[in-house]
């Protein structure tokens, strides 16, 4: 049996979909899993031991409807699970004649393209996003929703890309290597830059090797984080996603708002301090990173600004840097003890 998991959206969503591959392998021994995603998420898909093949939707997107169907037909799949409702993929899968096509019954684009519909509401459910994904597996004999602890052990990210030497030499052997990822690319309410500065000031350089990561937009917008603290390693705008994934794998801790890299760090068992707004649907009950070392800190109150994506939400500032430091200190070894 060959099964396509289709999730053509963001990095964090893709990470939270990977436990489905493990569950399918356990329920259907010998099955092959094809993961249809975006080019920029390919590295994390290929790092999963439960995925047999990573397919790139970006290469399909510019094709004609007929050629998109041919591209999917070439996989000779027995089933496709539309974890993310991409109408173009749904149409192509139907035209390709994939025997079992599973989608959400709440998406009109699936009514005519899927032959198995799962009826549930992501926005109104109390379940975590990773648990909600399992609602789509009933047609394949998987009816039980795993616990969050089970999901935290089900990512299978065992095939990480190698860490380049230029980044390896930036890591400390006798200090706790902590990544600070201040931006969210506009996908979630962010902890203010001023709060990150307070946190940096609280973490002694004798104990912590602080590393800033983020995209080019964060590098320009948050430049003062590195200029005011010359001892901080600034990699914002200077790394690719494969390099970020490898770097996370080689460090011990990670601090950020709701971001894809935070989900990767959690999946790799790192100490993660995740900073969240309490407002549905971006609250941690739905989107918290899942892992054995995760601590979630939530703003004390919600506010109207939470509804606008990106920075500037005043409620996030109520998360105390002292609380973040306290969570980190529980995982950081004292000076002279090499981190694991």
C-alpha cells in the first residue's frame, strides 16, 4: 500500500503532521508514505524516518490540471489524505484516480473530489492540531486519537542534515547553547524585542552561549538585539532552513513564540520555552510544540491586538523574562559541565 500525506502549508503544520506517518506504518506494516509538501519544508520531511518519499508541490503548482493529475498518478498511490485542504491537489487526486481520497467534510472543495469525508471543526475543537489530524485516518482503520505524550514521541526526526563547520565552531562545549528566535514571520503574536533584551541581560555569558536565529526580515527589524549585546552570536538572515534544523539538533535550548523551528526543537527533545497568546485559535492548546522538554508560557490576558498577525501585541509583554529564565535554568548545566 502507498499513501500520500498532503500538507502543502507551513513548517510547523508539517512537523505536527509527521506522527500520522508513524501511525500509518504501525497500522499497515510495509506501507510506503509519500509526503506532499512545499519546497521549503522538504528538509524536515526528509528528516523523518517514517516518510519514504518527499514530493514537491511547488514543482506541480505551475503545471496544467492534466499534468498535475499525471504527476500524482505516477505515484501509483492507493490513498491520499488531504491534511491541508489544497483544492488544486484535491482536484488532481480525483483526476488521477487515486482509489481512496480522504478530506475534511467542512471544505466544499472536498465534496466533489473526495470519497471519504471526516466531519470535524479544527477551530472549535479542544484538541491539539496534531490530534485533529488523526480525525482523517478513520478510513484507514485508525480511530483512536493519541495522547499528547504519545505524539511527542512520534516525530521520527532521525535523519538530520549535517551541521556545517562554519556553524559548528560557533557552539560552546562548556556552556548551554541557547537559541533565541525572536520573530515569527508574521504568523503569530511575538514577544516584544524589549523583553528579549531583558532576558539576554539576565543570562550570564559564563553559563550561556546565546544564538540569535531568524529570517532576513527579522535581521533588519531586530538588529539592535545583536548590536547591543556583542557577545551574542547573530545568525539572523545568515542560515538556510537545513542549517537551522542542523543547528537546533546540535544545541540544547530554544526560546520563541509560536514558530515552525520551535516545533522542530520540541520534536528533537530540546528544552523549549514557547511563548503564546491565550487567544483562540492561536492559543497553546491548539498549537503548543510537543516534546519532553517543552515549557509553555502564556500571556496573562488577551487583547484585541492579538487578532492582528505579527508584532506589537501588548498582552505578550506580560510574559515575564524572569519566568523564561527560570524555565531555562532548570535545564542548563552549571559552568564547567559540558552540555549533552
